[in-house]
């Protein structure tokens, strides 16, 4: 079946920019492909029916933008996706705006709490995943060593829940033949597993004082009091707090500061999982010591103005096996790079 084409004369200004041997310029839109085709009729050549087609260049899609698009589609939230791709929310919004302008379609439906894909967005998501997978495969074939094996990695709950998924997802795309087995436990137990050679790598939370000697500091973060947005839990006496058992450095720091400032408290919520502690905070049942970066939109930072003492910083350290294999080094390097990116994003 012949293609239907709409034709119209092109502008004189564009014609003037071309060699004088070329005559009138016509543009036509291919109905099936939606491509603009420029036809230049030659006057110098005596064949009046000869035309030279010029197809408009198709814009190229940026892999980094596609990676951001996929992250938003999978998380349903711009802020969460920004954390996953190590960018600020404003930078992520700008990337999507430019992508929508480039394609000439709306990709997301936005409301106050979440985003969802449009029909065009659903179509692009399939392409984006395939493009990223092929790109990673091609790059890995040329610049990545052929590494394979199993690496045993340990992490505390807060890192395992918020940071590790995006780090390991990116790693698996670059090293598909390396399998990472994850153990989530308290830092003190992870350190013991490393000593007993039951783990190859471990991320642990450490107090900055007294200065510990084990492991490598890969990130330092401020500990703050977290409360529900517009909440009142901090006004209660005794103060209801959400923490974990002995061995948790957040607990040790929080209790030490409360006792030093003689603020009465009671442990009203005991959980090893940050998601459960976050639920207690958002419900205004308690306040809790949290890393500053974990404060979401439904929480707020509390301090001296609310009668709570300042908390200190803590270190995230990387412990490694005494004998490091190629796959172990690859995982360790990937973790280091991820935390460097987190630091850059926070500083921006």
C-alpha cells in the first residue's frame, strides 16, 4: 500500500542558504513514520522529476536520562529516583522535562504524592530497559574484565534497605557474572562474621570516637533527631524514643546525650528495622536518632529548640577479607564509587 504524504513548499530563507543550482524546496511528512522529508528539485539537472530527499536527523537518546526515567518508573517517586541515580530531585526533573520535549510527548502523570506512566511512558519504558541492557553489555564486553564468582557482603539494616539495592543493581549491570549474597545484621555481628571469614566484605556503622582502627571510612554522616512533621511526640514527658538494642551506635549516642542533658525518656518502640522505626516516627508515636539523609518529606529534624540535645556524626566503614579476589575488589570499588557520588549529591 503506497504511503500517504502531505507536501508543502519550504521557506525562502532556507532555500537561500543552499547552493544556487538547487531549485524550489518542498517538505513532506510521511504519515506512517511521521518523518519530515525535504525534497530539493534540481534546475541545473535537466530531469524535472529528479528530487533529492533529506530526512530530518532523529535525535539520540541519552543513556543517563533513560536510566533516570527507568528509576522514576520503578519507584513512582522523583525524590526516591534521585537517590537511586545519585542526583538531586531538581536535576532529575530537568532531565525528564528535556526528554519529554525531545520526544514531543508526556511521559508521566503527576499528582501530589506520586507519579505514574502515561501510555507513551509505558512504551518508552520497554525500549529504555532494552537500550540500557544492550549498552551495558557492549561496554562490559570491551572494557570490563571477565570476572565471575560469588561475593558475600554484609550490611546493617539502614544501608541494606535504602542504599544497597541501587548500588547492587548498578553493579550487576556491569558485572553480570558476579553474584553478590547479602547478609543484613547489626554492625557488631557483621564485624564478627568478617573475623570468622563468613563474609568477604561488610559495611558497618561506627562511632567517630573513640577512633576505631578497623576498616576504611567511606562516608561520614550527621546523626539527628527525627520527628513527625508538625508532630508533638517531642513535647511528651518522658520523651518516647524509637531505637534498637545494645550494640547499635545510634542508640548509644542518643541515650548518652539524653542522660548527659538529664532529659527523661522511655523506649516506646524497639525495632531493628529502619522502616519500622520510620513508621513510629511518622505516626508521631516516638522520636528517633536517624542519619540526616534519611529525613523524608513527612519528617522533620528536631534539636535544641525542641528541647533535644545535639547528636554527633558517625562513620560508615568498609571491612574487607584479608585475601581479596578480583570479584571482591570489583564489589568494593563499586561501593566506594557509590558513596563518593552520594557525597557529591549531598554537597551540591
